[in-house]
C-alpha cells in the first residue's frame, strides 16, 4: 500500500472517531461505538460502507 493511501485511511478513521492502537508492532483500530478492534483495512471498509460491527467477523478468516 502506498503511504498516501495509508495516511488517507488514517485520517478517515480518526475523523470518524476511531482510536489508533499499536500492539506488538502492528496498528489496529478501535470502533468508537462497539469498542471492538479491527485491522486498518477492515475498519476503513466499515466506515466507508457504514457497516454494522456485527456484520464483520472479529477474527480474520483462517485464524482461531
């Protein structure tokens, strides 16, 4: 991903009230409504689509 795309996503998430959290060298985002944590790409898709947090899995596919 290009740096400008990442910066754009971060600005969108921050503007929507999402909180940036760094854990074990990775960045995840806290949904301000549910408190759930999501990877950046999922969080960005959620705000763009205004998805219900219950519609997106908490864990990526293939992980238990």
